[in-house]
C-alpha cells in the first residue's frame, strides 16, 4: 500500500511538470500568435488618383491674351514646383469669344487629362447667343485669380470722375459714347452697364461701341469716344504714360501698388458696385471626382510657392482661390446676375 501511494505521488508530479512544459498551469494552452507588423505610413498622394499622361491645358484665346497668360503661368508653376507629376503644355484654341475652345474641350468628355482656363465669357457668350455651350457643360476645378476693370477717358476730357459721366448719361444719354474691345453683351460692355445701373442710369439708353480691330484705347486717345471700358493693367499703363485719366476701377476696395493706389473705386465715389474679372480652371464633363480633387489640391498648394507670388505680382493679379464646389456655385450666381442684365438690355 505504501508503494502504491508513492507511485501515485510520482505520477501526479509528472503530470504537473508535463502540463507546465506545455503552457498549462491551470489554463488551456493557446497557439502563439505572431506579432503584428507596424503599419507603414504612405504618401497620401500615392493612395489617390494621379495623372498618367501629359495634361493638356487649353487657352480658348490667342497667344498673349488673358486666358493664354493665365494658362501658361499656372502650368509653369505647377510643373516647376512639382505639384503635378506630368507635363502641362498649353494649346491655343481661339475664336468666337472662346466658343471654339469650349467645343474642343466638350469633345473630350470623361478625359482626366484636359483642363481649360475660363473667365466671364463662359457665362456671357452663351447668354448673347454666341455659343450653345456654357459653364454647366463642364466640370469646375478651381477659381484662381481676380483682375479688375477700369473706365478711362482722354486727359483732355471734361469728365473728371465716374460720377461726371453718370450724371451726363442721366441728363443726355446721346452725349456720351462708351467703347470696349468686346462685343455687345460681353465683358467690357457688361462691366460698364453693371456700374451704370448701380448709379441709377437707364442702361437701355447707353451707346456702346465695340472697337473691334481698331482698339478702344486708340479710339479714346483720338477723342472719338468719351469713355473706354477696359482692364486695369492696360488702364494703368496708359495712365502712367499720361495719356488717359482713370475715372474709376471696379475692385471692391482700393488697391496697393505704384500708380494704381491713386485710382478711385466705384464704391469710393458712391456707386455700390464692383466687377471682378475672375479667372479659373474647368475640365471636360465627366472627369473623375478624384481627378478634380487632385487638380484642385495642386492649385491650392501653388499659392504657397515663391514662384507663384512672383508671377502673380508681375501681372498685378490678386489671389482668388475657390474650391471646385465654391467655384461652381459662384458661376451659377454670376450667371443669374448677367442673365438679368442681358434681358434688360434686350440682348
């Protein structure tokens, strides 16, 4: 009996040792789980869409114009600062106030590698019947810059400020002729009409002359017209040379800079109006949302670069960034304003 008790004691001890060796100790043994590898941090850009071929940038106007200059400047900064991963050659498709270029882009629906620069004519030209395509036929990418208009007269003119002109239009509309380089119902015309309406002028009585190939500046310098509606840059250059008097500029507030800081805004002269010659980028209808986001993000990053700030200041532009959604809403709002003006003018 004594030997049997010893034998059971030894057997029980053996079981305990064996259980401990197998990871027991009163708990069921679990298979060993391999340690998880630490998560790697990847470049967020690598996770999203990126261009896989050359990005064509369309300027719907000729070389040297506002669309062309904007397209080439933005493309240069985006590529040189490596904010986009492919080259961005600019292609000019001029004619019909932009309609030729819009038709070209419309033929590339769903293309993720085509952009075009745009401004007010994308709204005005369809309204005056010059194009069947309008802003709603394309994808908004981003608003980029703001430029402003100016109203100038010959230095020998009796009109000293914009209110002199508006008062004359109210008393005798036939006594004043307004000229611009664009056709009736386009930008030079509308920016003056909009200001005149805010000043209380009957805009249906205004005599507007499209200067065409002659050029509005030539007409006003020669005394053939009373007021020339143009862009700020051209007005500032001629004013600096002593050739014209700037009656008013269309910016929301006074501008800083050599020469232009002396120009009075419409609002400073009691006319509650402004006109921003905005420029931005759009794309063919059907561009993938990821591609839209890619280009929008690249443009937003552009503003932080020294190269962009240098180019922007050289042209006298103002930063006017709008996201894709903001730009789309802005276009809708502006279209409604212009539509009302065009209807009142009977265009």
